[in-house]
C-alpha cells in the first residue's frame, strides 16, 4: 500500500492511521480520491505454487474505474501511477486495487477474466507522462466554461456537467445531462475547432452527475454516491411510507433531485418490524363506536386510534391491545372502549442523562438565563418604601413644630397700622412699591389724550 501506517501489527490487529478519512496519500478515506478500497489481503502471502493475479484495477477522475492486464509483468502496487491503453493513445491513472480482491470486483461487475474489454498496462508513468497529464487536467475548468458558452450560443437543451481530458491530452470527454434527445452534431464540430482535440460526448443521469461532482448532504456528511456507493438501486416513495416519513419532496430528495439513496438502507429492518402489525385500513369496533388508525411507533409497538365521530382525541394503545380487539371483532364481539385500554398502557419513564459529575439535563442551555437585576431593584424599592413609612410620622411632627415656632415671629413682623399718627406720613417702601403703578410700553402709548370734541 502507499500509506504504511494503515497496515496491521505483529499479532494481525489493524493498526489504523487515526486520520478520520483524511489520509495524505488519498488511498484510505474519501478526500480527493473517491471510492478508494482498503486491501485487507495485502499482508497475506499466497499459497506455494500460486501465481499473483495479473489484472489490476485503475482509477481515473471522479471515481471512474477500469480493469487492465499486466502483460509485461511489471512490479506494480497500489498507489502507483501507470500509463494504460486507450483509444486513441494512452491514458494515465492510479492503481486502486491489486491481488485477489480484483477477482471479487470483476465477479461483481460480471466481467470475465478473458474478456476483450480488458486492455493492457503499458508502463509505469514517467515524469514526462505525469507533466503532460497535469497540464491536460489544468485545462478542464476553462474548457468547461467555454463549452457552456458555446452551448448557450447554439441554444441546445442540455447541461454540461463535467469535462475529462485523456492522459496524453489528445481526447476530451464531455459529460452532459438532458431530459430529451439532443442533436449535438454541430456542437461537436464547434468543440473540436475551439479546443483542437478529439471530442467524445457521454450522457449521464442526475445521480451519476451528483456522484461525479460530489458535495455535502443534508445529514452533514459527504454524499454516499461520491464516496462508497458503486451502483444505484431504484428508490420509490413506498420506502418512505413504510418508515412512517412525511412525503415531503423537499426533505426526501437529494442534491440530484431524485429520492435519497439512504431511504433503502434501513428499509429491511422496518419491513421485519412491521410484520406483526395489522393493516392500517382496518377499523376497530368498540362499545363506544368505530375507531380508525391515526399513526404508529414501530419500534415501541404503540398505535394511536381515534373514534370516527370524535376525531379530536387520540388514544394510545399497545400492539397486544389492538390484536386483542381485532380477535374479538372477528368473533363478532365488541371490545371495551379505547379509554379502558389506554388506562392500561404503561408509559416507560425516560432515563435522564448521566455523566461523570452526575445527572444533568441535555436541554439546560435551551432556556435563557434570567438576570437577577429586576429582583435586586425590587428589593431596594421595598426597603426604601418601608423606611419612608417609618420616617413619615417623625417628619410630620418636625414640620408642625417648625410651623408653631414661625407663627410668633410672623406676628412680630406685622406692619404698623395706618391709624397710627406717627406712621401716616412715613409709608413703608414695600407699600410704596406695591401702590406704584407700573406702565409698560403699551400703556405709555395709550396715555396720550384722545382728540375728541369733549377734550377740546
């Protein structure tokens, strides 16, 4: 293998590189090299007298893989860059699998060992081959951009999703998606004159396009089709119905616009769990009335039913209760009401989370922390109010005392009466000022005598 840290120990225990899928060599995890395979037979020696399998699996851009024969008996191992036969010229790829596991992969794809489809390996790639290959790969992004411009000019109803150059730079493969048949004869001529290469057009589906481009799914992980899925199975809406999922196309569809492949992953376990459950169309006959199915919890064996006439309330029943009611109905007997059955249901208590410190709630951070500022301000306000109520009678008494002391002083400072003959000719300044009439500018204008006949 190219990565030495992914082998096994002396006792045969896997060592593990602890890279979590981000190996620098690109042969262990996802990363830039997709659909990588771990050769778990690499450290095992072959039985005596058995020759090594001379067919290798070679990986190209975006997980494209083919099988090639090692007719020259070259010493090739996983991770080597090799030049392989192509039409025309040669292509450059990386050996992704070698040894006995190649037989398993060929059997899985129904490819015979003596098939004519298997080309041969020319040589290990030289530095010149690698330089030409990297120059051709560097032109792919610009070629795709110009190709889309040509598509827009011709007005063809197709989408150019990816471009792949051959290792020698003599041929370019254009991958496209289209809903209907497209006549791209003029497009091939324009591509050949614009890029000066041999052009090959390949139509792919929406799922193949997502697998080639890659991305992150709604689960937060890398797309399954671009990392480990090698074939695409048919996915139908019945898989979502069996798993009691809401038929929302926005949630059930993946980035390709089709139903998610992961809907088939747990379908078998759901089908096994649904075997003892009755049909959802079955109506239960009770003393209170007929009840119809609402929903179910498959792995907890709970079913919810409601009356036809009173559909506002749902009743939780166990699977045994429902089967008992069905058995009574088959014998033309009415069962007890759903309320009696629901009272017998034992709801299991939820086990709280425990950590090293002790029991703690997982939702403790969901509730916002309330500040104590309001409580402190309320306490201060109450203390001030109590203090004011205590000091109020003392303040009232002090004010009354001050008023009583000020009364004799006011009587002593009263002005002398007008009847006193000594004070008749000596009026106070205060009285003079108050009796003096003030005129403003407006009164001064009005003091002029009126020019009428009486005044004259």
